[in-house]
C-alpha cells in the first residue's frame, strides 16, 4: 500500500506537534496536574500537630482516601480540613483541677474564693496561678500559651453558684475556647488559628 504523501506529511506534523505536548503535559495542563510529593507537607503537618496540640490524637486515614486526587493543592487542602475537623470534634470534658500548695496562696484567698457574681479583686493572681499550675499549657490540647493569650474558664459555672477557687479554674488556648463556645462549627473551624497555620503548609 502506498500512502498518500499528503497523509504522511500531515501525520508527521501532527505527531511532531503532539510529542512536546505529551512531554510537557504537566506544565501545559498545570491546572489538572499539580502533582507533587505529599510527604514533605505531611511531615510539616504531623510535626505541627504533635508539637502544638499533643493531646489531640489525629487519624491520618484521609491521606489514603485522597490518593486519587490529581491536584496536590486540592488534596492538601482536604487533608487540612479533615485535621481541623478532628481537632474541633475532639471530645473534652471539664474536670475539677488540681490544688496548689498553701504557700502559693495569699491573705484573703479563701474569703474571695466563695461564689460571687462579681469577679474577685484578686482575679488576675488567680488566673496566673492556674496558668502556672497547668504548666502554661492549654488543658484541652496541651498547646503552650502565654499568660496574655491564655483563656480562663470555670469547671462549674459561676452562674450555677460555683466559686473562684483554683480547682475551679481551667486554662485554655484561644482555639480550644472557640471550639467549646462554638455555635456554628463550620464557621468556627474556618476561623481557627489552626486552620491558618496548617493552610500555610499547603503548596502555593
Ligand atoms: Zn487548646
């Protein structure tokens, strides 16, 4: 069979045009091929969670579940959202906290510990004492917090007649406090500092 010369030329041109497209397909179709190694991202995220929120156990099953996702940025974003959701849903129960030795207390401590709708005048001292007792860590996730950024909450609510004794005070980080007070989970998750921090690891 003799092939028509026009056919041969056109086919060759077509193939010549397709070959570079094939070789550089990941660049040409970058929107569909943001492939990459997921491991460096996973290392960063896992280290972050272990270091910053060691009390919250994270299940990384989502990594396998998203293995077919072509776009690495989409995949990493789904992984971040899953981790934040696990952090949000981590069960936490407020429990009566430990006492401190008497020598760390001050004159008037006992009198001002009793129930009162108004905060006691030594509240700042109480907050700092609870924070020091908690080793400067959030009681829910164990993140290290500065005194300034720490949030103090009560095991039993003052409105329910509880007092300001040190055993009734819990130290939290800002994110955990937001989680415990959340009225709209989706909104809260999107606004957590954790979401911002983890999204910074997503490849840009
Ligand atoms: Zn926390």
